């Protein structure tokens, strides 16, 4: 009886070791599963014409109603409008087209032109149905996830404008290297069914202070600055937007008033619009729209 009692503790220790080893293998399997590439299914691109990229979960969220301005309401940007429209049409047809950087003055319709060009080209080729040209917005802080987005849509039959609004880089930000690789420099390069449009207040996508700091601290200043400036060279189209004249500003106001059927006489309308611009310190399409919103509110007119 004593011997049998002495053996029982040894059996219990052995029995306890088995599940511990099993737990280790389970933890290893879970870790390998987390490290394995995630397989993400493509969304139903027939459901919408525009999407927003969410890198967490590699998710493209459909946009039911895009916040856009009609092309006919964009005034004072005729040349850049025609260039971007031509480039977008060629891309939609499967012909060679360039990445585009829309840079310059604030509020002059850079992002509005991108969205209006997408809608106009889609309507032209789709005949009122869902178009084959999709607009995907990627936020500035998610630029480093561009390779994952490209991998996701590369095999799709649809064509995509990947759009980043207000793109710029400051300080020690190195995410611009991800953008350079995707646009032209990577082994795979930009997919044939993808084009990249970006807007920025800066022609070279980085502040002058940042470039001068690089020039003053680098061993070879020229090479360092060239590396950063070469990012904007990846865009085949540089479309500059400049501050509008007084006549162009008033034409924008008149176009909005006519489009929304706001009852207003030209002389007091123009006087009030110029006073509004003076209080804002600038004339632009954004300032014109803000004035029209204020005017419509005072007159009780709905902007629909």
C-alpha cells in the first residue's frame, strides 16, 4: 500500500506536464497565424463609385454620396481643368496617363476638380450606371499603407484613382518613401489599373524650412535635397492653382447664385461679395461658396 501511494504523485506530475506542452504548441500556432499575411476579400465595387481606405483591417468603405461640386461651377481654372479631364479620360479608356499633383493657392478648387473629373468621366462612359472608374481616398497619415492598398486592387477589373488631399511632409517624416516606391520606383511599380492624384499647397510637397534644414545639416546637401524633391518628379502632371482675380471671384459667386436660384440683384450682390472677401483677406472659390452659404441662409433658400 505504501509503494502504490508513493508512485501516485509521480504519475500526477507527468499528467500535469502534458497539457502544459500542449498549451505551448497552441501559443506557437497562434503566433504564426498572426504573422501570416492576411487574406482580404475585395469589396463589391459595383456597390459604389467612391471608397475610403482604412488600413486597420485593410478595409475599403463605400461612400454612398460623394461631397462634390459640379464641374460647371468651377471657375477660373479652365486650363488645369481641361488638362486633368483629358488625362482622366485617357486613363478611363485604358490608355497611358500620368499621376497628377494639383498644387497652389488654398480654396481654388484642387480637390473639387479631382472629384468633379471622376464624376464627369464616369458619367460619360457609364451612361448613368455605376462606372468602371472608382475613386479611393487615402488619408495623409495612411500613406505608408499604400503598398497594401495597391496589392489589394491590382488584380481588379476596375480602374482606380487613388486620391490624397492636402498631401505634404514635415520634419523627420519618412513615409514619403512609400509613396515614391509605389508611384514609380518599386519592383512592381504602379499597377496599370491605378493612377494617383494628390493635392497640396506645396509644389515639392515639403516646406522650404525642411528643405533648407536638410541642406544645412547634410554631408552632401545637394544629394539629400534631390532625394526629397524627386518625390514631386514622380508626378507627370504638375497643375498650378493661383489666386483668382476680382472678376473671377465674382463669376464664381454668380455661378453659385444662378445654380441654386437665389434671388439676388447683381449690384448689391457683388458689393456684399467683395466686402465678404475683404473680411476674409482673400478671394477664392472657397470664400465665394462661404459667402453664398451665408447669403442663402439669410434669404431662407435651401442649397439642394
